[in-house]
C-alpha cells in the first residue's frame, strides 16, 4: 500500500508544498514526493531553501 501524500510548510512565508498537487508551475509534477524535490529547490514565494520547510499534519 502506498504511503499517503504529505504536506510541507515554509517556515518563513507559510507557503505549502502538497505532494499530491506538486507545483506544476515550477515543473514539479503532481504526486512528486518531498524527497524527490531537488535539494537546491527554493521556495517560489520567498526564496527560502528546501531545508526551511517542515512537515505538517494533513487536516
């Protein structure tokens, strides 16, 4: 059974990365797991690094 998709939040601006939705406008397809997002990716909202995101609970 596949793991459920998770969401990650930027600690600086609050932008949410949802694995289920991806970020097509950033060339990250829906269903892309956080671990598969490149380590040099930056937040499109504020320019923070990937390490500035934290896992949040799904509502």
